[in-house]
């Protein structure tokens, strides 16, 4: 198992990320919808509903294709920050994901944003 897989898979936040990215990379947005409905904290979904999140992720998938972990910036049990690379574009995106500490460790924060060109040059 690669070092990145160990770092990400060892945390509760990382396991949530892996599950979500599996559906995203397969293009299975029906399963991704179900995952978000059950795996995201209710208050987070009130701020940004599942359907809006899906539209954003579909647009990301069309633009960048599948995403692959390029670098782990931070990984602890309840939060991760990663740099992802787009299959089509080669662009780098920063992902931040946090989960609550109590089981079932629902997602309390999710952010996926492109890195600026200056940020990409330093990687």
C-alpha cells in the first residue's frame, strides 16, 4: 500500500474522502447523492443542499475528469487537506474535508477549489 493511501485511509476523514471519491471517479452521481444525504451533517446540507453540491461536482468532473491524490498536506483523524490532480486538465485542486468526532463521523466541512497558478508552480 502506498504512503499516500496509508495516510489518507488511516483517518476517519480520509475514509469518508475515499468513499466519496470512489463514486465521483466512477461518475456514479446517484450513489454520490445517497452518500451525501446520509454522510453529511444536516447543518452543512442546509447551507449548501445536496443537489447544488452535485451540480458543482458534475461540473468539476466534466472539466477535470477523475481526480487523483497528488499530495497530502495534512491528515489527522477528523480532518484532511489534500492536493488533487485532474485527469483531463492536469490542474491541481485543494480539498479540505472535516468530519465530526462522534460516530458515524459525518462530514462537517467540504471544500474543493482550484489552486492558483502561483500555488501550482510551488508544488
